[in-house]
């Protein structure tokens, strides 16, 4: 590493993830999912979590190459069935209401060349195995955070013109530290201020209670219905115990749930999507009565097709997020090939399951009640980016009155 003070910055980052991100509380179990080449960050997070009072920190190591070899060569029966010990582990996490930290650093094209049928099968089986934990997470019953670390293959995609691997990795770390406010003297205080600002935007939208949003931009003319009593959220959320946490670091969005039955028109993506170890780009979707009825992609068409085939909910929207184009990530001019970053460069939508907390009393509703209220249910949730400096969005009130929300990619 050639970044000045890197070890100190990494420790500050670990503290931020533990204290502000997942907000470790005394006596909790923390599950940390992280790649094997990020051991220094794993050790730092473990140290900071224990300092904050964690009862135990459980590490779930990941490795892109081993996963690729498994999906390429393993007997089909091991791909199409999750072993009992893994199911027992997930059930144990649910029972103990663990707090989860997921550090993303994978090569966006890690599974390129693997039979897409095998990848899709594994995605489907894994999604079903994780469904109850996903429901717990999407209802904010537990604390969780997704943050990033600089992986060599990922950094090479973001900074292909830098001459050495070390410079590429350093450049990506630099962006991670910038966008998560680690360079601030007190990153925890900086995040509290950031949360306050975005929460004020969410409160303004909640007062409006628009019946729908109308998006227009090159390749886009889409109307998205919003359910009654929908709730816009800023970065911070509260779990079932009332503890504040930040689900994404970085984040620049305010978001809510759409009415999955009332989406009509067409929309085009504006940034690549890394999904299932493959990059999908140039996507366009046509919706009728809430469902995708036509779609295409310039790259990754077969992977997109399998994503939409996961279940009925995969063909409907589960999230509407507003991000101003002048956001720091957008102004960096970089494409990160990673949803955690790219979704915070522009407005985005998500195919798949909605968050129960995005509607009044949603976290106490049954699955059937959520569906009746218009919230999409699915075993997947995949964000894709649609915003640009050319996008306009109008809020439509119940009486048909239109209110400018975004003009030329920024808050109106």
C-alpha cells in the first residue's frame, strides 16, 4: 500500500462500519462476510466489534476463484441442494437475531465463462435458503450493513489505465475512504450529519404522499404508482430493538416501495449492473400493469433473462430510490461496476422484493397483507441504475396535480 497512513485509515473504517454501520451492541453476535484477501480489514472489524461489546464475531470467508471452480466442476446435486448444516446455520442466525456485516470486493466478472444455467440454479437455490433471513433483514428486524473493500480484480476494472496493480488497488481504496467519509477527522459525526440531511429529504416526500412518480429521460417514459401510506427512508434505519444502523456505506439515496401492480411505460438503464458474477449493460424494460412484458440488454441478455425468471416477483419492482446526479459518486466520473457504489451515483430501481418498513405498519404485516397493500414479494432484490443529468421526475398527487421532484437529475 502506498496510501499515506493506510493502516490508520483502515482502522478508522473498521470502527465506522462497526459503530455507525451495524451499530454493535453489548452481547450481540456479529456475522461478518468477507473475502479471504481482505483479512486485514476482517481483523480490524473484529477488534472494533469486540471493543464495542460484541459477544462473538463469526467470520464467513468467501473466495471468487473457489466459488467459480465449484460452479464449474461440482456435481449438479451439490449445486441444486443447500446442505443441511448451512440451513441450520441460517436458522441459528435467525433465532439469535444476529447483526450482519457484508463486505463486497469481488471481481464483477468473477463467474464469466461459467455455464449460466448452473449459476442461475445456484442463485435460485441460495435465494430460497436465505428467504426467511432476507425477510428478517428487509423488515429491519436486525441490524445489517453492506460496505466495500478494494479487491485487485475489481480495482483493475475501475482503473484500467493505471500502470500497476498496487496503484489500482490504492485508487479504489481512496474512493472507498472518500465516499464513506473516512478522511474526515470524525467519520462517525460526519455520518450523523449526512443521515440528518437525507432524512430531511425523506420527510418532505412523506408529507407529499404522491400517488405516483412519472420519470422522463432519453429512453425512459415510466409511471410508477406508490402505495397508500408509503414511507420514504433516508440512510438510517432502526431495528426491532430501536438501535439505529446504516444499511449501506456509502449511500446518497432516499427510497420507498412502489405499488408493484401500477408500473407502466418503459425505462433504460444508465450504468452497468454486476449480477451473479457477470456484467449486464444497456438494459431496457417495458412494464404493463406492474410487470415486465419486454426487456433487452446489450450485454448479458441471457443472465438478465434468468434473473427475471427467478419467480413472479422478479418481474416487478420492489424499490424506488432517488439520488441527485451531483452526488459525489456521480461527480467522480467513475463507473464502479458494483451496485453499492453505482446505485449511489444516480436514481435507481430494484426488481424483486420490497422492504416491509417502506409502508406504515408494514413490519407487523403478514406476507399476504403486504401483497394486498401493493408491496412486491420475491426471493431476490436487484438494484439497477436509471438516473442521469437528463432525468426529470414529477410527483403525481391523487387529484392528478403534478409537482416537480427532479429536474435535470437534481432535486427540484
